[in-house]
């Protein structure tokens, strides 16, 4: 068992693993408009309760991306000759691989169950129509709604288990190359540092954490049009599981689904900041395959019934000439 002081020293050693994270991809540097395309039923829940319902990637198409990154990372780790050489001998190498496999197994059996994601699409400030591809894929085939949030109105929190960042895109080869670079950098660090056998478990976990982060925030190049940003609940940053009381569920056609309910206004209030819905909601766009004038008027009535009168003037109707496939 290593001391907290030594753990902090080791963690600093692995900072170079995060050197490819571009500042302009981060919420601290960018404050874009972010749209969420969904159904009228879902937006009624969001506005009625003030909660964003984060979903498990186990029940999203995105799980294929997360699973791919974790599996590819494990394969690259176990086949990398530079890493084997850096660990100096078979005993140390075997201990490291056992520890890395343990981190992977723990994630699969425990941690992934408490990984939750909410997806946005970067939104242009002049756009009152939305993206046709997003309407088709996520906006109830044009019959739904897109709620647009102004992230510039959200204070940055120094320490939080909630992460908001831009998704990176790449081909399968590009994603594998990125994972291989982490292993190469890690190998250089291990090879140049005195690491005891007892500390290899911590080092393996540090490498796995970088692979996991890349897996959550990376998608195939075919999705690049989405311009996705993700709001992620990151349990490793919540060691006391303070978000446990936010866990919830929904009952859908495919059964019971785990959810995490995040009330953004209350979340910031708990952290000493006062924000309101009128500040963070930039606009709400009614989908293009509806009767635009009637649907816009009807949705404004919904807002009035939900006591959200302050949002009525923010409702727009998409003018995209929509044809159902």
C-alpha cells in the first residue's frame, strides 16, 4: 500500500499522458451554445422537473465507442514491446499486466454501471433551424424539439465529478494510434523512473484511466457532423459517491433503464452559484416535420402550463423543408 504522498508524486509523473488534450476543446476555454435534440415527451420532463436525465452508455449507441476504446487499449497495452522493455523483467511485466487487467475488469463489472452521459451538439448562434441529420437521428424524426443551452452562463467549477468537453473524432486507425501514443509515453515515463513492484498497480491504473477517458470522449469519424459535446458523470472524481442520491430510472419500451438526474440550477446552487433557467436556455426549436405555426403555439402553451412563461419568447420553429425518409 503506497502513501497518499507517493500516490500524488506518481500521478504527477503521468501528466504527459494528457498533453494532447487541446485547451480549445475544454469547457474552461470554450463556452459554446449546445443543443440537445429530443422528443416532446422528454423535453416535458426536462422542463417540468429542471432535470437533465443522463443515460448509461450501456444502453446508448455510444457504448460501441466506449467498448471499442477499452478493448483496443487493452490489446495495445499487452502487445507493446516498448512497454515490456521498460518494465525491465518478466516478473514486473506480469505484475503490471495483471494490474491493468484488474482495472479493466473492475470498470466492466462495477464502474461502468455508474457512468452516465448527456449528449449535446454544438450550435451556431445564428441557427434557428437546427441540423437536419440531428433531427432525423435524435429529434423524433423531425417531430421533436431541440433545447439550446448557453454554456457561457455556467460558472466553471474547480473540482467536480461532472465533466463537459468536446468529443474528438477519428478513423479506427487514428483512434488506435492515439491509444498507442499513450502507451508509448507511459513506457518512456516508466523506463526513466524508479518504480517499485508495489507501485505497479497504481501505475497500471493511471494508464487505464487515460485510456478510459479517451474512450468516453472519442467517436468514429463518420459522426463528425454532430459536433458533439458530452456532459459526463465521472465517478473517479466522486470518491464519496456524493451523487448517489441523484441516481434514478426510467421505464421505456426496452425495459428499466438506469438514469442520473442532474438539476443544473440546484447543482450550481449547492456549489455557491446562483443561475436560472432564463439565463442558461438560449432558445428552444420546434422540429421541422410538424405544423410549424400550430406546433410553436402549442409548445408555448405547454411552457405556460409548466409555469415556464419566461421561456415562451425563446421558442422558434424550424423552417427546414423536411421530408420523412
